[in-house]
C-alpha cells in the first residue's frame, strides 16, 4: 500500500505524531476502523532495522498496521505485532488507576460517547465503567474509557459545552497520552527542565473528587489527599501532549515501569518528529538524558527514511525522536 510521505516538522506538528501499540493480534485494529471510522494508512512488515532500535533478536518478526483519521493530522495508532519472542503486558487488564509506569490512557474525542462506546464494545473494545458526565459550569463533557488490545485503554471525551470550534469526527485522532508517575516532581522535572517541554495546563485536584467514579468506586480512593496533574508539550499545546498524574495518599499499588519497553504488549511508545536528531540528542545529553538504544536509520511509513533514537522517562515510558531524511 503506497502512502503519501509525511513530515511533522514541515507541517509544524511538534507533538507526538503516533503511539506504538504492541498487540498479540490485529483483530481489534479492524474493530477501531469499523466502529470509529479510522482508516488504515499502511500495513506490512516492520523495518528490519527496528530489531536494532528495540534490542530484539534477528529472528523476531515484526508486522504493523498504521491507522489514522483521514481528516486530522497525525495522532496515529501504529498497531505492531512482535512475534517469536516472550512478551508480557506493560499494564495488564487489572491495572488500577494509581498503578504507576507505562502509558495509562490515550485520549480522543467523539460526537456521541454513548453510541460510540456501544459500537466499540460490539467490536471487542469493552467499556471500563460506562459513560460518565461532568458539568463544571462553563464546561460540560461526557467521558468513557474503553479497553483496547492487550491492556491499552482509550479515553473518549464528548464536549457538550461550549461547542468545539471545529466539530469532531465520529472519533478523533489521539491528542494526549497520560502517565501515572511515582514521583510527580521528578517526572515534571524530566519533561519540563530536561526535555524542554512546556506546561499547557497544571492543576491539583482534591482527593474526594466525585469524578473519580469514572475510574473506580470512591472507596478505592480513600486516603487520597490530592491528585496532581500537568499536561506538557514541546510548544505548550494540547495536540500530541503528555499528561503526568501523581496520586498523593493512594493505597499501595504496582509499578510497571520495567515492563514498558519492547517487545511487551500494550501502549508501548510515543514518537515525536524533530528537525535534526543529532542536534536534539546533543541538547538532551546536556541535560542528562541519553538514548537507551543506538541511533538507527530505517524506513518508517508514511515518513520514508528516518533517523530514530529512543529515550525512557523516569516511569519507563519509551519515547522515540525521529528525523525525516527524505
């Protein structure tokens, strides 16, 4: 399948261009297309050089399907099947909202949460706890979480008021990704002071927030004093942004940071385009961040030839920066 070459830097898109989701099979990718109106942009074997970039053995097989919303820029989901190697879920199905490590939620928008939630459930994406409505006066939304493949969770937001400036399609691209962090201050320092991302929004919620019923019964949050949240982005936007969430006083939880790397299953990696990878990595090294794998050149559809290098956050999240060479 021939695809039109894309260049995030040329297009002025500085947020994450895609989320890599490691899957045991591609069945649920078809379900997202059927229920959510996403389309396949690319399908085929992964580049052989990914073995080097991800530290995999040569005999490991990689296949991928790249899905997108045709009317929206980037925010792709790259479903990737890694075969012939042991795997475990990054965040298993029974992971709780305060369990740390890896990517927790991938955020999208819709025009009708109730109808879309049912349609996704019919395609093998069951709801976590149903649709919940929130009215903050000037802002009112519905939100629902759906289980995707292999522990991935999709958050779908329907904005009721004020109306969006541009009406959303049936289901939008992924515009934000949330991480539950062990040490909020350390994670914030990593993304803001070291990576150079800028806060788009920063807020502290009371622990007795009734909106937590979206995540679990309120009894599960007994003892929580505050929930700290900051949304960061290379230019301080909410388009390909990263949300850090820290629980103060939550019950003891599990940490999945060590699992959050290839070839494990679930929401695996965020990819950001940069103008010059060598310059970008030099700046990161100056702030104490080094790639966890060698810089690798490979063909990555729909961008063409790229140069790519991964880093990891304090909570294990695999973040790849790439430069388009073609």
